[in-house]
């Protein structure tokens, strides 16, 4: 049993180490992507104004609303990493 636990601990340690390396070396960004569709016509809506609200934690009570617009094809893709937390 002791040998099994040592073997299992080694595998678990390797997994945790790999995850930690990935977590601290990969840049974490907040990207918002999607399409805006006109409901009745089921067509992409060009130049639509979209507001994205970021809430800082569940109890922090502060939020940030960032307006943006879609492309002419109705597609929206924004990286919000440059905004402060």
C-alpha cells in the first residue's frame, strides 16, 4: 500500500507541477467573441453597439461597462486585457 501511495503521489505531483507551469506562463486574457443577429430576419446586424459589463467579484459592488460595436458582418471580437482590473 505504501508503494502504491508513493506512485500515486508522484503522478499527482507531476500533474500539479505541469499545471502550475502552464498557469504562470500562459497569458490570461479576457476575450469576447460572437455575432449580433437581427432576431426576426435571422441576419447579421452590422455596426450594432454592444455593451459588455465586467463585474469585479460577487461582493465587490463595482463594475465596468465597456461599449463597442460590431463589424459590417455583425461579428464582434475584442480583447479586454488592456483595461485595468
